C-alpha cells in the first residue's frame, strides 16, 4: 500500500508534459497562387510571424497563431502588388494584417494533420482548414496547404469580383522550418 501511495504521489507531483513551442527559422515561406484572365501567378508574404505549439502526441494542446503583414505581398509584378494593397483587395491602410488561429487539430495519419482554424482578414472571420505534414526533429518542418475563397473576405471587389477574370479560390501554401523556442530567461 505504501509503495502504491508513493507512486501516486510522485505522479501527482510530476508537472504535466506540454506540447513544444516552436519559432520560425530561415527557409520558411508563406505563399499563395491564383490566376488572372487564365494566366497563373504566385506570390508570397515576406513578413509573417507564426507562433506554433505542436506535438503530434498532444494535439489537444496544439495552437497556431500566425500574423501576416499584408503589405509584404510580392507577386514579382509591381502593378499587381500595388493593386493588392488597395481598398478593392487587402485594404492595407485599414487592415494591415491578417491572422490565422487554430486550436482544433485532427490526425489524418501518416504524418499528416488538419488544423481547423479561423482566418481573420479585412475584419471578417471565417473558418479555414489547413492540411499539413509534420517532419519532426531538432529542426522540424511543417508543410501545409489551404484554400481560401477570397470573396468571403471581400478581397477583389468591384470589377474584380468577376470569377471568370479572377477565380474565387486562392491556394495558400506554407513551409515552416521550426526550431524549439528558447526558454525565457529570468
């Protein structure tokens, strides 16, 4: 009885193990692709900040919080990039950032997962599922893809709302190279 009580006391005294917090490292990217009048194009955001808590064995503790600087969109076409900043698209003067947050995760098997989160863009919040693969290690890699319907967020209004010219669905792809977040020093 004594041994059993001692074992239970030790288990109770052991702090709970939590999912790992990660920070972004070089080699990470956040991109998007669409087409205009049938011609495909892609772009990326050069400034974004992911806060990632993830451990495949502790999905109930996982959290994604990604802030995206919309003015950093780069499609390698200055006219298109300038247009993306206007009130017809991202409206960076009124809403300079977008944010993706997720607290619900599903194991899809074979190292693939789904984050069920919310994208906040132009003051509009809609659910977005991000399907991703996870390659663990001291430098982990998260590779994901989602589809965002731009018109749900009033991106591409006015003449741009014609989906024959500019499709509604935009593919978003990310590759995050992650290293364990340094512990805060007292």
